[in-house]
C-alpha cells in the first residue's frame, strides 16, 4: 500500500496555473503528476503554426510589469518583442495617436495634437490621466486590489473623465484587455492593469505566446505530464480518468473556472468570451507597433494589431499577420462583420486579405465585476485544492501567482 508521502500530487490541467503549481512542487522535491485533456500544455496560452503564420489562441499580450514573470520564468529566453506604448484610435474617419510620452517622448507632439482636436480626449482628460498615473505609481498592487470595488465605467466618471475619452479610448483599450467592452469590470482590476501598462510594456514572445507554457513545461519530467487524459471526477485522494483511478496524496484542480466548478460541485459563473479573426495581408495597413482601437463602436472588433510589425516571426517573409480582436463577441458571422468594419477603416484593400482562422473562445477570462475579491482560498478541503486565474486576477499574472501559492499551501501543509 502506498503512503501519503510517496503518492504524487495530481494536478488536473496543464494551463499556466497548473504548470506553475506543478513546477513549484517538483522543484521543492514533491512528486507530481499532471493530467491534461488536450493535446499539449498551455491551456489558452498556446500558439499554432498555420501556413507559416504564428496564431495565438485568441489575441493575447504579455505585460512585462507582471511580478510573477521574473519570479517564475527566464524572461530573457522569451525574446520579448514590445508594442509601442499608447494606441492609434480610429474615429471620425481618421486615426489619432494617444501615446505615453513618459515612456516614448516622440509621441508627445501627436498626443497633444489629438488632445487639441478633442476627437478622442480633451486636454483636461490628459491632465486627469497624468494624475491617475501618479496615484497608481505610489500605490502597491495589493492596496489597489483592496480599493473601491465599483464598475470601471463608474470610477472613470467619478474621476471626471469625459464621456468621449471613456467611449473612444478606455472602452476599446481596457475593455479589450479585460474582455469587457461595457467596462463593468471592477475598478480594482482597472487600476491594476493600468499600473502594469504605465510601469511596463505590452509584449509578445518572438515565437508566440506558447513560449511561456513550453518554458514552464520543460522544467517538469516528461514522464509526469500526461496528455489526452480527460478527468471525470476528483476526490482528495484520487482522480478518476477513463482508464481508472490515479491515487494521489493531494489533488489540485487547475482548469478554467467553470470546468473547476463542475469537478468540485460548485455553481458555474458566466465568463468573459473572446473572438479573434486572423488575417493574412499582402500589405500591412499600418507600419506602427501600436494597438489600433475602434473609437466609434463601428463593429465587433475593439482593437487590431499587426502582429508581424511587433515580431517578424509571426508571419512568413513578405506577408503580414493582422489580429482583429472582438472581446465579448462570438458568432457565425464574426469574420464577415470584422472584414466589413476594417474595410471602413482601411478601404478596399481589406477585401484582399485571406482569413487564416476565426477563434471563438467561450471562456476567455473569469467574471470580475463587483463584488470582486482576489486571492480567494485555494484549499477546498484537506488535500483538495483549486487554482487558476479565477482564484486571483483574470490575467497571466493571476494564473501564475495562483498556481504558485497553491503549491506553497500544499507544501506548508506538510511541514
């Protein structure tokens, strides 16, 4: 008969949270087994090669200011390629730049020109944004996550931002990051994300987002990760799969929030969905490394990125990869609506773009509307744990942090 100490901790799910948990346990000397229903590690943080293009699972970026990156990953080995800070906003049939002159001084003049035009934001909005930046720079993230728990749109209104800046800038930018165009996500998350943008940069690994998952997975013995293994049920001492039961000293459910709820017998919550249309273009519609925002709510696409401008490895030589992100939108006509919308931006050349893939992701992020409480307990009952971004913050940071603190809770229980 096996004893508690020689049976492994079984981690259900090989997304970032599960990998983070498993790596932390393994490197502390605890035996661990990971079971994953899919064909590779990474969960949503994966990249597929299609006709020489690198397509992430939906549009994703990595914020370099995330604290867990340096703690858990070899950041240099990720070969991060940076977006320029700020954005281009399409409104009133033209593009306006709203940059971050403190990070990129060359954006000062176009940003002042945008403010003077009042097309996207007023000079007063820029002053308010600078004041908000100053406040966030002086506040630690844990304190931000204990801040006022109101909807983002209400917080922005209270701060005095004009309705035009909220609708034309904050909605497509922050609503795109949080998959919430309505801006109903808690202001706690808004403050945290904005602080990350002010103190770091948005980036992608040169070879795609899969690089994060692959780097974590490479730190586990190959014999400990089992793919194509759907889990039917869990107890504190075993995981039931199609071929039988896997004995465990502890079990960690590291799936998305609703899959975890099913395994743990808890209520499901409506997640944030995400759509993305990937286009192959013979010519890039812009040569900028800026995210392009829809300031007019002219269609389902909130933001567009020419990924090959950011990392040339995302497209074959002579081609360009465009990601048209539609947070909160999934539907059979997404590709047609996105193409029509972008044609109104860039003209008939969009009709020559080839659709590579349409992603419709039902569970993009957990719901983070008020009442939003991060750092939720990872212990369900003795020897049964749960981790994932739904236990902390809906982000790569949240997934990595949740996995690590879950592993640390298991290790602490054994001391």
